[in-house]
């Protein structure tokens, strides 16, 4: 994000790049084209999917909120030093689930 002017430009660039995930082919004169695997893929869709999977894996809502950057929403949160290792563990659980998904949760 350091090279982007603001958050909206950053999101716009991420969404543009996500659309490049797919089958790459080269046409005449080496022109590259991409057939997106998920044409509607977006940053929002990814966050929503991650949170849904995490919830289905019984990851606590508080950990999901922190992973999404929604922590520190109450006065109490100011006094609590949230252990980000919980977010790391949640990410690992979601990644492992996606990599080894067999149709069952």
C-alpha cells in the first residue's frame, strides 16, 4: 500500500490484480491475456469467505474480528493486549482447511 495514494486506490489495485488469477495465454505478437478463474473475485469476497470459513471452524468471533482489523472497538479493548498469535493460528486453520477440504467441515 506504500505506493498507493489512499486506501481506495489500494483496494482498486488489489481487485484488479485478483482478476488476473486464472489461465494465461499468449496470442499474436506475444500479447498476454488472462481468462479469470473467478471473474467476480474481490478483496471483500476474500475477507467474507475467510470470516465465514473461520466461523465454521469454531474460531472465536473476537479472533475473527481482530484478524479483519475490527479490534479495539470498545473502551475495554484499549486495556487488553490482544495476542495476535491467535490470529496466526486462525489463519493456519483456515489455510489448512482450504488445502485439505474434502467436502466436510
